[in-house]
C-alpha cells in the first residue's frame, strides 16, 4: 500500500524526490555536516526530528496525534521509523504534537510561516487544532523541494535499514568521528561527568560496533545508496569532500555553497555555540583531544573501541609521546577496509 501511494504522487522519475538520512552520534560533527546540506539548492532540511518526541516520552508526557488519538507505548525505534518516514515523505499531518512543537524545529529550514501561524492561532485553538490548521504551510515547503535531508543522533542503523526497504529513493550517510574526539567534546559541553567516562565510552562504542555491520549489509544490498563518512576526512578537506558528498546526493555543488563552506570552516570566526557548526578552522578540531585527556583515559577509549579501529583507520595511542606529538598520526588517511563508494574516491 505504501509503494502504491508513492507511485500515485510521483508521475515520472523526474518528480521523485531524493531523500537523505544522516545518521550519527552526539558530538560527531553532524550539525556541521547538516549545515553543508542545508545550504544546497532545492533542499528541505530537518534537524533532529526525534528530539521532541523522545524528550516528551522521557518525561512521561501524554503525546497525541492531530486526530487527537493518544500515542501508544511503542518502542523508541518504532517511533523513530514513523517520524523519519513521515518527514521524508511529507506526510506531516501524521506527526505527533511533541514533534511539531519541538524547540529544535526552528533549526529546520523554511518553517517561518508554520511558526508564525502557530503563534497567531495560539489564543483561538487548542494545540491539535492549531497544528492541524498550520501544517499546510510546512507541508508545502516540504513538497516543493527535490532534496529532503534529515540528520539525527537518535536512532540506529537497524531502523535506517527498515527505511531503506520501503523508500527506494532514500540514501544514507553514516557519519563516524574518532571516539576520543567525541568524548572530549561531550565532556567539554557537560554531556557527562568524567567519572562516567568508562560507561559512556562503552555505550558509544557499542552503538558504533552494532551499526557498522548493518551498514555494510545496506551497502551490499543497495549499491550507490549508502556511504560511511569519517568526520576527519570532511574536516581536513571540507570543500573537496563536500563536493563529493553532493555528487553522492545528486545535487549541484554551486559557487555560493563553496563560499559558504569556506566561511564556516577555514575563515569563519568561533561563535561559542555548542551545537553550531561555524569553526575558525575545522582542521584544528581534529586532534584537539590530544592535549585534553590523560594518557590512561585515551587508552581506555582505545580499548573499548578497538573493534572498529581497523575498519575506520584509527590508531591506538601507545604512549604520551604519540598522544601529544601532533606530527605523529592517530588515524590513517585511507584505511584499506574503509567502505566508501567509488564516486567518492580521490
């Protein structure tokens, strides 16, 4: 039934939108990557669409749909599948009120008319009627763009695989960053206390280790629709890699886009925003963890995450000299087992 509905809407191949899901983990550079795609032509970009629902359910709040039915006690991954699919297919009237009312929605592209409508109807309607009245503004923006991009840190590759099975025009970018850099960044923004570093590292690296083989299954089953991207490659050559990423998506890489990327990575000013993407020089952030962690913590992370170091090309730190001497590499530029499509080869 789902495929039939799609065929009724998409009358020709040129009408079919290209869908992209960026899947990654907290503090892995996804806001940076998302902003690169957000600036593309004919692009509808959705920032962390699972945040509102997960937050509401975490606080035991009742969540309703626009038809005023109550969300049943479903698993997070079932909810993630539903919300992501509804955004990608522009079936926005199927979304729940927690998702439509989330504060992160303001970082979604071109939602000003929807937000304005919600404000104007605040005194007149209850929340479901207000959203039902305003949803056409959001749906119009979604439908008129050929490229629809979602970035999320709140689901896993198993859910992404299920989406690939039902959305033939969906592509996936699996963004992975050196876990030592991830944990450094998380600590600096207060995501966890240092005493919990072991448990939080174990949780992170287990998630990556579980997602990688499923990603390889997707890569084998859906050639040309899956990519594994290492943050270090993007940060070290942001313009070159962004051009290749746009080739993967099938969108045009324009001069204005190149200028935007240059400004946020090579010439921009630090803005002090913990979840923003503008950095004075993206290359400087690759190895910043090396002067922050004690050697013992670095080696703990290496041990917990060693299962995917070879795959991703990260090198364990053997001593303090290797950690602090920036001239000594801690990742390989092109590991042999690094899975990436031919159109991304240099």
